[in-house]
C-alpha cells in the first residue's frame, strides 16, 4: 500500500522477509524493532481493543483488557526494548533518541490514566553466552551504542583489563577506536492486577528508532524492496516524482525512512483482539507512505487508518515514508 500527496493506492503483499533492511548507501542507518506489551499467556485475560498510532517521532498504543474470571488476577506485563547488537551496527550511522540513558526510546506507561514506573531488566550477551556480570565488573554500560560512555570507561581500565575484554571477543583492539561487539537486551516490566468483570485501560508511548537511507528508483523497483513495503506501481511512480523534485535529483536520489513495529507480540494475549485500529501519520501531505495492509482509508491530509475485528496479528509492520524534507524525517 502506497500513499503519496495525490492519491491513496492500496495493495496487499505477504511480508516474509528478513527483519534487517537490505544493504544500501554508506549513509544508511538501521531501524530497531520494537512493538507492544507482552504478557504471560492467561486464558482469562482478553484484549478487547487496541489502538495503535505510528508517526515519525512517536508511537502510541492504547489497550483495553478484560478479565473474564470471577476473581482478580495479577500478572507480569513486559515491554521489551529492541535488542542492540554491536557486532551488526558498530559501523552504522544509527543513533538512539535518548542515547545517554537505559530507556533509550523514552518509554512511558499509564494504567487507567495513572502513570506507572516499571522496573528495568538489562542484560548483555555474546552469541548465546551471557556477559552481563563481566561488563558490570569492569564498569561498562551494557548498551553498546552508548559509545561516549563506553570509550571513557575503557580508557579508565588498566591495559590487562582491556586485553581481557578483547580476548573475550567483547570489543576490537582497544589501542584503536574499539568496536563494542556484544548484544544488549532490555525490558521494562511490572506486575499488573486485572479486576474481575471490568475493563482495564493500559497506554504506552515511545520514540521509534528509525532507519533512513538514500533511495534511487533502481532500488525502489527491485522485487525485494517492493515486497518489503508493498510498494505498488503507483507508489513507485510517486517515488520517481519525489526524486524528480529532490535537491539530490542530479544524483537520482531522494530520502526514505523505515519505522518498524512488531505487532505479533499481541499473540500472547488470550484469543483474538476484539477491535484493532492502526493509524499511520506520514507527517506531510507531500510525503509518500507505503506499508503492507489491505483496505486502508485516508482520514486526513497525512493520516491513514486500517481496522480489523477479531484480529489475530499475522505480520509485523514496516512503514516506509519517503520525502525530500530531512527535517520532517528527523535527519540532521
């Protein structure tokens, strides 16, 4: 499904590609996958509705849960942050919205309108081996993208400790500008009581970690690129129009951003989602947006809505937004 400033164009496509973006120009940046809340599966807790709103700078989700049991139930809810793999992104242009803190996406949550302060569990792995304690022992942050803090911490270490970390495969040669090669995994979590026989409203927001890349018509027309975003013929024509009006038109390029969202975590809830509403905001009437859903309605100059009833999430979302406005796309 592709939507530009002129018309809405609908298409359907099976999304069965890798979670990683295809290789692109050397200024490309990877997107990081995040999604919704995860619950230990319980047969009595159902998701009556979910309203998901995706924009360039903010993702907001409102849930309505119902406890079908005769008694209250207390379960643990979690929000997994996207994994950060230093071995894959150490040479990318990726930056985090809040690089100086563990909560690098600015996650917030409320329950029935009351703010909740969840706990944060943060761990680090090299392959399947956990290295959390080793990194903590040397005073290193667990997120490999906290480069400034990591470089300062490594400089404070004695040479023997630096070599220990290098020999363990956690970083490259410390005598140069080291790359930090482990993977961090973190999640916010809290215990939630679901009262019997009534609805409970849970809302959360966060800032997506977008991937941006220069886009040429030759790449946009490849089967892999078109399948990833369900970019149809009219959408491809929209990309060409943007290239023709781009400040980089002499190079045959425009700019594109991918906003990912994991929908399939909702399978953890009992049964189907009673009502699911997706709203995508492309930010500007002149931008083009494309994503894989069938039956999308245009509801405003920049907004598009897709709705489903008794919904079982079948595929995660990759929202493509193409524009000639770097400020709109959050590119500095």
